[in-house]
């Protein structure tokens, strides 16, 4: 509503400013000195009011941009984090490229363009209707008819010329995302790349992505050329000389298009005089004095030119509209995908996942019955075939096997991230699953932004100062994890909120901090995926003994045979779909007898 008010006030002032020259013609023609100074003061006040209204209109447009971006982004965030959609989108199904770019950049571009053109779209119909009426008064039906015909020709030509641009905008945004992702990858793994001393290779790969991006941008620039004004036309020879080497015979086409559009744009400046000449030469205004006729010509020129401007401003919006259409297509594609995932989560899956647990013993945690596990993207690649397994409270299991045999994939299945082609998984935990129920320690520790206390409390959010009871709980978790020294060095406070903890801590320290997180929450069950691979055997023993002391049932993935000492059962995968389940101590005893023999 505020934008509409500013638009109408702005148009009223613009009209008053537009007819001021006709008043100058009248007072100067009559040599009216007092009238001239009054007209000059009136014009100055209108120009000041125009500056104020335009600034206010720009402010409202920017405010709309911020409001729309907030609404759209929060909507996408809600769907993105619903039912682990971010996991499916980034890991399981990558059919929608660069979701982070779509949420952060494409939404911003779309809303910014909409905020820019909103005022024009709102006021254009009223402005066209009003100035068509004013043109009809002075030039009869000839004026509006000629201008309307002029606009229709330009609209049809622009439509035909600009239809390919939307596809190029979509391609450009995709290439931008690929290029940015490669830079993020290098920034995240800078130390590893330095050890490999492979900067030259990554430079070539980056330049390759840059070339693909610039190639699409050049195509887009060529197709947008018709909408650029005379300044761009002055450079058309340079652009086309380069593009002719890249795109063959398209240069002449682009040049012709540019000439047509620029002719269309600037011909409107003299069309108003052509229209007014008809009633003047027909003798309709012979009774007017030269001063009055000059004033009439000036006023009518403003009305006709402003009506033409109203139409051409809509034509000029086609460039902005193509940019909006391109980004809106990418945002809409992401939104539809997230909605489809939300709908999918509400339908029955091929495998039954039970969460009631009422028909099982009190120590029951998970039960797998005849489960066959395959990767979601490769349903014919069997990782584990016909697995039957019961996981009970205080009975920990170690999963081992060769690389790519499905160890971590089995954890994904038990945790509910993957589904299977056949079989059934029964889970004891009622949703929502809390950190006091399940905690997962992945191979690569994850740290969110925030203080060190926030890292220990994650995935809970720290919102208050330390209380004595909470401080004692954190201190106990830190002591059990054996990470007092580097925590004393780093500190707990909010002064560390901006730190990147994966750069501050060593791999061993990060794994110890993950165990501090585990001991802080004291869950019923923990998934440990190579969670002690970066610590010593002595530290590994201390961490697993602490889990036993806290009555945490854990399911571990690991290669070290020493891990079996801390588990009740061992599940060994052979990498071809087969598996063996036995008591962990039994395997260790047989290996010791073999070595003794």
C-alpha cells in the first residue's frame, strides 16, 4: 500500500514537472517577468518533491525486497530441514544442483529484481490510461492509436528476440554455483591440497569451470544485446568480433537486432511530433497565438512522450523479467523438489519402520529382520543380503569388514537415513528422537558455529549462561573425554563464537571433543563410525571404558582388532553381501590361539 501511494504521488508530481516547460513557453512568449519567477519557483519546488518521492519509493522497494526474501528463504529453510530433506538433496539425490546457491543467491536476486520493478508494474496501467486520455484530448484518436500500435510492434519483436534468454539465465546460475562450489571445496581442504602440492591441477580445474561460466555469460550477453541502449550499441563491433570466433555467424544477427531495438527506442522521441503535426496542419489550432501554440506543443509532447515512455518502460522490463524468470525457475524447482520430499515422507515406505516398541522386551533397541541393503542410487548393488540382527540395551556391537562393504551404510539404515528393498526394521524410540536417545559420531566430526560449550551441547542450542549444575555436567564430560588441556586453552566463552573449530583443533582433539559431546548427553545408544581412528590405543580404551561406565550402548564401525575387547558382538561383512555374527571375545580368543600355535 505504501508503494502504491508513493507511486501515485510521484506520478502527480511528474505530471506537474512535465507541463512546466509549456508554462515557461507561455510566460516567456508573453515576456511576463513576474509570471516567469513564479513558474521558476513552482518548478523548483516540484523538482524537490520529486527527489523526495523517488527516494521514498526506492526505500519502499528495498524494504519489499528484504521482506520477500525473508518469507521465501524461511519457507525454503523450513522444507529444507524437514524430515532430513537436506540429506536427501545433498547426498542421496543430486538432481537439483547447488541448493545452497539457490537459497542464498537466487532468492536474493529474484526478490531484488522484483523490488526494483514492482513500482513500474503497479503504476503502469493507471499511467497508460491517464496519458492515453490526455493524448486523446489534444490529438483525437490518432495519438493513442499510433502510440498503441507502436508499442504492439515493439512488444512482439521483443518477445520473439528474447525468448532464448531465460534458458541462458538458468544455465548461467548453474555454472555460477559450480564455480563457487569449487572455490569452497579448495578453501575447506586447503591444508590437504598444500600437502599434495596440487595447486596447478586445481587451478586448471577452476579455470575450466570459469571458461564454461564465461561462455554461457557471453551467450547471454549476446541475446540481451537488443535490450541495451545506445551505449551498448557503441561497443557492438568489439563484442561481435570476439563472438564471431566463438559462435559463427550470429554476430550479424545480433547487430541487426541491436539496430532495430535502438531505432525502436529512440524513434519514440519524434513520434509525438509526428502525431501532433496532423491536427496542426489540418488547421485545428489556427486560432492560437504563437506563444500559446508553443505551449500546446510542449504540453502535448510531454503527454505523448510520457505515454510512449510508459509503454517502453514495460518493454525494457523484459530484460529484468528474464532474469527474474531464470532465478525464479531455479527457486521454484528447488521448492517443488522439497515439497515432493515432504509428501514422500508422509507415504508408506516399502520397508516398515516401527517406532512403538511396545511389543518388545524392555531392553530392545533395534531389530532387523531379513534386511537386504542397497545404495539408494544403485538398487542392484547389494551391500548386505538377508541380515537378521537384534540390538539390545547394554549389548554393544562392532561392525567390521573391507572398505565399501556397507559398514557405514548399515548405520544409516539403523538410524533411519536409508531404506531397504526388503525386510523390516523395528525401532524402540518414539519420535522425535532426542540427543538423550541417540547420538551419532561420524568419521568426520561436525562443528556448528558458536562457542566451545555450544559444540559440546550440540545438537541442543545454548541460550543461557553457565549454571553450577550445568558447569559440573560439562566438566565431567570433558574429564571423561580427556580434553581438559585444549579446552583450557580455547575456553568456553562467547568470545570464540567466530572460530572455525575444524581449523583450531587437531583430528585427535576433534574426536575427543565429539566424545565429550557424547558423555554430556549420555544417550541410550551411540553410533560410532571410526570415532577413535585419530587417537592412540590407550585413549581409545579410556573412551570406550567411559561409555561402559555411563551405560551407553554403542554400535561401532572400525578396523582395529583391539576394539573387540569393548564389544559383546561382532558383525563381519565380506563386501559381497555376506555377513557373520559372533561373540567378539570368541574371535579374539581364536586369533590368539592361532598366533600361539
